[in-house]
C-alpha cells in the first residue's frame, strides 16, 4: 500500500460504536440500513436512542428501511476541517429523510445532474476505510 | 414588568487579538468598565451572572469569577445556552431584581478563541464525521441552501447583508475589521462551505463585555438619566440537531421574538433599529423573518436594496455586529443597542426610540430576544 494512503486510512474519523449504536453499524455491514421504531407509539427515528423521543418509552425495535428517501438539503465543503477530507475537496454532505420518517446526515453520490431539494433518493451502502456507510444516489 | 429594570452601565474590552489574557481577566476588565460607566461601586453588586467561555468550558465558572472579583453575590453562576445565554442572563437578572432576589446585577461574558482555541467551532458532529460533517459553518450552510432552493433567496442577497454590516463596522473605531466590503468583493470571496462564502462568516475574536442592571426606581434615586429600560424579552428552542429540525427554514427566533414584543407591547413596525446576531449572514435573514419584519421566505428581498444600512428602513448592527465589530462576545450587540437608545453611539441613528437585540446559540436552535427603549 502507498504510505500516504496508509496515513489517510489511519486518520478516518470512524464512528465510535457503542452498545446503543452497534446494531445500526452491524446492519450496515450486512448491507441493510436500519432505524428505530417505538414499540409503544410507532414513532420512528435515527440516530439510535434508548428512549422514544416522542412518548419516552424504552426498548425501541430495530427495523430495516426501504432505502427510499428525499433530499432535505445539502452543502459542499471547500474547506477541510479534518485531514482525511483534505484530499476530497470539494465534497458534499446532505440531510436525507427516509420514506419511513427518520432523518440522517449522509453524502449524495452518482449525481449526473444538479441536485434539487426534495429529489427522490435511494440508499447505496459503500465502504469507507473499512466502515460501511449509508450514502444515497438520485432515484 | 415592562420598563421596571434598566441597563445602567455597559463596559467592554478591546476586540480582536488579546494574547496572554485569560477569560477571567477579560471579564473583570469589562465589568470594571461597566461599573465605571454606571458610576457605582463594586460593593453595590449583589449578583454576578456569566456565560461560561465557549472555547474552554469550566465547572462553576461563575463562582471562580466571583472569587477573582472579591464578590460573594446573593445570586451567581453560569448559564449555558451557547450564544443565546447573554440575553437570557439579562432576562433572568431582570426577573430576579423584580422579585427581590437581588438589587444590582453584573452580566458578563468573555472568550478568547482568536489567540486560544477555535476547536469548538470546527469539531466533528459525532459519528456523522464519517460522512465529513464538521464545523459550525456547515450547519448554517445547510439552512441557507434549503432557504435558497425553497424561496429563491440568492447569494447576492446574503452579500447585501454583509455589505451593510461591514459598512457600519468600518465607521466604528473599536471594530476588529474596519475594511468595508463591496458586493463585487463579496462575489469574489472564496467558498467556505457552499452556499456560504468567507464573507458570510463572522470574525473569530477575543473579547469581553458586561452590563450592569438594576431597578428603574433605584437608577432614578441614584440620579441616572441615561439608564436604558428593558421593555421585553423572550426565548425559544428547537431541535439542536440540524438534521432533525422539521422545517430547516423556520427557527425558534419566532417564538422568542413574539414573546419579547408582546411583553414590550410593540409590533415589528414599531421597532426603529435592530442588533441581530450575525454569526452568519443567513442568521440575520432568518431572524428578521422570524421577528416578523419580513414574511417567511421573503427575507432575501427584504435584506436587499440597502434597507439594513443606516439611512435605510431598518438599520441593523449599527456598530458592525459579529461580522465586523467582533466575533465575541455577542453581548456587544446589547451594548450597541444601549448606546443607540442613550443617543451616544458612534453611528447614531437619529430619533431611534426602540431597539430589538437578538442572541442565538448552536445552529439557530436556542434563541433569546431583548427589546430596549429610550431612557425615560
């Protein structure tokens, strides 16, 4: 491996997986985007929590997302706040809303034309420095 | 309690680079100047309220500061609401005075991200750092993009906000950045996080400011004729996570502003000038919409055409705001509101009788509003 590439790999800001978030990252490793749903009130959300933010019930269930989503908003970084991203400028970061309701921060890939708000998206799971990430492409 | 409590004195440090100064030292300088401005002795102070330094939060910072100032206040401590805390502390002080908890309050804030650490503004947003999600400017850029796409708000309209405020800062001898900005220069300004350019972003500064509060009755008995009455205040809060906010183009400034104006018994059209927290240009645009100066979505056209400059319909940030006077402490907006109401501002707006001041924290998720009036 190229030593420079090795250095970049080492700097990847990997998620800090804990007991609460482990099922989310494990599902992505297995090729599934998942979210939490409250067993009591059916509210759905991301990121992982131990209590439902709507009714405060405990023990939410994990559910697999359809992968269909819409683009809420996006930005394009021209300044790197982390060494890992310095070689990727400019790069986009987006807020995405799943058809099931939960929102997440992601990247838009394979965009062949301009992005527009509320454009339909599909999830595409990609590996970044060994970590499976949920990115999205125009549907 | 409209008008029952006044701002009797204001003080500040120099703004910009203040190497070798800790935040306790900066706070003390601002408080010393505020007490001198009010013409009262330190021993009259029986409450000390402070916003903890954003770039270096410390446990029980308010007590540390009180000790350094030789104060054993009846009411004291620190309140964390990010950039909204300064006005919220003023509101808390006013309520405490009104209810007999204390008589003379110092509210202050100091920070030194310019010569200290600016890490607080550039850090990762949790696990989303894996997607490259870092830093405060990107959060505001996310709001700006949605506003631009949904309502047709343009980069030039954001630029006009920066042009107006930088013009005011250029006229302020105490401003950190005294270089005016043209719209052409704004257009040439590099992207930081598109759709925000360098000149959409506030300064990174060291500095402190302080205000002295007391009852209007006490100020009168002390013979003060330039004490500025607090007519109203309000607060609001929405999703702290930008991604979770149901409508990215609406903010809690709406409930905060409505609460403050209702308390003051005023409508937006009764407000003569505004000091609006301009950490980014989009913040000004969205706050003015939320306060009812423009309809939701129409902030872009409202901010264009010189309306926000002195001489325009609603002069905004008449000493240069965060974009030009100083990025810290945010409290300088209150100080300028006080000067305008007293009639002793450097760029005095003639016949200004009412001023609204906004402070806000995080990515427009915690808001605090203050309405000031003329000395009686």
